[in-house]
């Protein structure tokens, strides 16, 4: 029963306007060569920062500034903005879904009635 409900919830989320908007924004993002270049730069810089932090050090100011500039450039581009908004809206939806699931679990744990099936 839980798996059926989870599958149904997944189907409904997949049909939501928030998820559909996110998928469209991701597609547009992948098709825009300038944005893809920005993403690749961000990923490269993020790996560099992660490696330095994993060694217990702070990244050098130039790398940190380059990373922040690359992220800002992505976020202010029209394609990047559309993705950021779509991602934010989807995350809000998922937060609401998780909140409802948590409330349902709390009610289920407090209930003395056992339901099977």
C-alpha cells in the first residue's frame, strides 16, 4: 500500500505545474551554449573550492571571487533566472509535500487504529 501511494504521489508531482516548469527551464538551460559554459565554469570552480576545503584550508580570494562572479552571472541571465525561479518553486512544492507527509506520519503514529491494505 505504501508503495502504491508513493507511486501515485510521484505521478501527481510529475504532473504539477512546478515540476513541468522546472523541466522546461532545465531543457532551455541545456540548449543555451552560453549558459552551459557558465555552468561548466561553476562546476569546475566548485570542485576546486571543495578540494581546498577538504584539505582544511580556505580557497584563495581569486577562486572564491571567480566562483561568486560565475554564479551571479548565471543568476542574472534570463535563462539562469528562469531556472532559479522554477527550481525555487519546485523546492517550495516539495517542502509542502514533505510537511504534509510528516504531519500524516505524526497522526498515524498517534492513532490507535491500525489500517492494513
